[in-house]
C-alpha cells in the first residue's frame, strides 16, 4: 500500500505510523482518522511531491535554455563590438563610446560542451574579464645616472629604436 522509503516525501516517523495503521491498527477507527484516511492523505502528499519534481525539472530546463541564450547573445555582442570598433576607426567619438564597453569573456567555445554562462550584466570593465596582453613584456633598463646594482634604480622601458643602439650612445 505504501512506497519504499527512498525519495519519499513522507518523513520516516509518519511512514512508521502509516505502517502501524496498515497492519496492527488496521481495524481501529478513530473519529475522522483511520487507515483509509491516512492512506489517501499519503497519496496526495506523494502526488504533490511528483508535481514539485516535474516543476523543478522544467525550471532546470528553462534555466539551461536561458543560459544558452545569454551565451549566444554574448558571442554575437562580442562580434558586433569588434565589427563596430573597426567601423569607428575614423570616428573618435564613436570609438570612445565603443572602448568604454567591456563585455565578459564567453565561458565556452562555439560548438563546445554546454556550460553555464556569466550573467550578461556582470562586472563590466574590471581587470578580471579584460583580455590578456599578448606577446613579450618590454625590455627594462636602469634610470639614467644610476647603476644596475644601485639601490632605488627604477627600470625604464626601452623604445624600439633604442634596442639596437650601443649602450654608450643611449641618453
């Protein structure tokens, strides 16, 4: 008459009471409470629990669809931003407006396994979602007048034309 205890929405104590009313107290009837009344109430609880499980599965599917749509919008937005920056090369005002927009990085590659995307409105313009600089860091040299081992000497980046000049000809 009753389901197994796994994944049951009825507490163990209530299950034990239902079992007693199904066996030892099957012939006992109290006002408004007997085996049949308790059994019907237990069936209703399990039906409601199944409805909740179905609703939760639908909610999970809707969240996944939302995340995929947000990811798609983000990828299209990044492409649109890149195209717009190229388009605005001759328009300083438009270029400045476009440079102020910092979209987060996508969380998955196109065609890759589905993952949860960052919300589109998350942390605009911080260093965490800025693209990494590529290439080698610039060469550094000590400040003019200082020695390589002098305390307080600060490294100064070399310019491109100073890289090839002999050390004694540099400023």
